[in-house]
C-alpha cells in the first residue's frame, strides 16, 4: 500500500534506540500496512504536519489519522494496539480505571529518560531494515 493511502502516520524520534525498537515492533505486526512510520527528523514532517509543534514530537510519539485526529505518547500506544491485528484485544485494557494514568506516567518517564536508558551509541538494538524504510516512507536509520 502506498504511504499516502495509509490511514495513520506514526511520528517518532529516529535518533532514539528505544523509539526505533518500538517502531520495529509496530512494523513487524502491522500486517495490514495501515501505519506509515516517519521519524520527526524527516525534512518533510514540518510541512506535512504543521499543526504539531516540534516540541510535541520531541517529547512523545505522535499518531496522526488521515482525518486529522491525533494521539500522543501512551494514548498513541493505546490506539496503535487497537489498529494492529492480533493486538486489538489489548486496547480495551486502557479503559480499566487507572490504567491510562499509570501508562501515561510510565510513558513520560521512559520518554524523558530514553537517552539514559542504555540506548546510546553502544546500544545493541538493531535498526529497522533499509528495505522496509522505502516501503514505509521512512528516511534514514529508524
């Protein structure tokens, strides 16, 4: 499926090992190819998504629907789970009282500390393959 036809775009930090590993996890499970994966460092992102401040993109992943709806951080994760085949059953867990709040706290802590959690230059996390970069519309290492 062409990236332009995908109903969702996930904007993430392409310089973060944890983020790239998370994106790889999404990519491997997106059998229906519904999510375009784009690092916020991609030079086309500001013109494609002018409504999203760069600070928001630096702080948390952004999931954007073709209709303009947007989810950030843990709420984006909840929506991603609802989109992915085989994981849709997990999305309702966020409706359990307190789960969204705790997920938000955990997400914010990890996002704030992601550069100190062992995913620097020495990080052994593998990259998203270059063949999938072209299929997903990503630029550079993911």
